[in-house]
């Protein structure tokens, strides 16, 4: 029994001596709790909207003020031209457009009825439904105030709802592009994160170190097989998404495949960087799963809108590659837009890829 107690004490000693193990045991639960506590929210805040008001009368100004006084909406543009709404939707600058009838106040006073068209970006059906519910509630509240609760006035404001890009509000339009990003990030980063650490553990790293291959060549040789297999995965996923789940592919297929290839290289280079910094396969796998799974699911906009998160988490989400890829892939598949609408996101992924590759080669050089 004494030897058994000594064995347990020795195991505790080994655990507390390894700083990386302590970080995984104590740091990861805290990080997970903070992410889930702040990022997972049902309510939607600061939704970007465009207000189209050709009449600009006292009534429409009052409704606009009531909309923007709530914490739910943030105006990105005022315009009298309804034709600018479509371009704003395709650019992804806003989630909703509120279009008032011409002579809104005059019609309301003369006929007792006026119409408001509410157009919502339904690439995220959950957000679209929530935003519509907020807008409808605010319009009804103004209608009650204008008509008078006790007087029984006949003033009616009729909202006409329209869902853009996903009129049937199919949830697969949201989840399938997100799953593509999640699967590629986990498969690519996880598989490559154990490539170099596996060589260290099985003792074949010395053979690579004395070979005439340069560090960049060794890394490329390790990555190329996973690059080919990941691209085959992309083709399989896209075929299933189109013909099994009915997700549309409205944009250029060649552009979509090129962007997927860029994201694959970015994920592979990130996994390689983790591999060069880790000593064991277990550590590499833990970092890949805990450090990539949660940010990809929570901070990329896969399920929860980034705009509703606290400002610090919105800044953190900028370093998550999947966030930028999701904007690109949803733009191509659901909206059918071209590179001119997401060239900035493409440049961000290119910059991340170059940084990860350079850091991987540098870390491998140090070990040489």
C-alpha cells in the first residue's frame, strides 16, 4: 500500500512538473467557460440595417428613431434609392433593409394604412427570424402608440416580409457551408499537427535531420499527401451538399474550389506550425482539438453571429481563419457573388497562410 501511495504521489509530481499539461488541465476549462459564457447568446444585438425612406416625413423619422433607439439595430446607411439595397446585401454590409412607402405619413393619415417592406438576409435563417421578430414588435409598438390604446384608432402599419437568398429558410444553407469549414480545419490541422511529432516519438527524426533535404522540402513533403486528400474531401462534400442536401451553388465553381484550396493550405500550414512546436503527438492533438475546435465553432460565425458577441471576442474572432472562409464560401454558394465582393477576406487568408508557413519553417530551422 505504501508503494502504491508513493506511485500516486509520483504521478502527481510528473503532472505538475509539466507546464503544458497544467495549461491543458486548468487553462482550457477556463477558456472554454469564458467562450461559451460570452459567445453563446440567443439574443441578437447591433444588427446592421439600411433604411430606405423616400418620403422622409415626421412619421417615418419617428419610426426610424424608434428602431435605432433599441439595442438591436445599427444603421449603416440612409437612402431614398431602393436600388442600392440589393448591392448592399451582396456586399454583406447589412442584415436587413427597411423600405418605407412613398408619402408614408400622407397615406397613413388618408387611408389609415401604410406599408413597410422588411427585407432580411436569410443566409442565416435563425438570425433572420429573430431580426424580423424584433422589427415587427417595434412597428407594432409604434402602431399602438399612434392609434392610441384606449381610443381604438384605426391606424395600421403593415410590414411586408421578404427573405433574401433563402426564402424557404432552410437551415442547411447555414450549416453545410459551416461544416465544410469545420471539417477542413479539423481534418487538415489535426492530421498535419502530428506529422513531425510522430517522427520525434518513433525516433526517425534523426534520419530526416541528416538527409540532404531542406526544412522547407521536408515540410512540403509531409503536407502534400494531406493536401491531395483534403481536396478530394472538398469535392465529396460539395457533391453531397448539392445533390443530397440541396444547397445551391450560385457562384463560380472554379472560384469556389480555388478558395477551398487556399483554406486547405492555410489549415495545413497551421497544423504544421503546431507540429513543429509540440514534442509529443498527444500534446499536438490536444492543442489542435481544444485550440481549433472551439474557436471554429463559436467564433467563426458558424452558428452564433459574431456581431452579437462582446467587443473583445469580436477582435479575437479576426484571428480565426474559418471566420473569413465562411464569409467567402457563403458568398459564393448562397449569394452567387464574385471575388470583387470578398477580396479582402481572401487577402486575410493569404496573409495567414504565409505567416503560418514562414513560422513553421523557422521553427523547424531552429530544431535543425
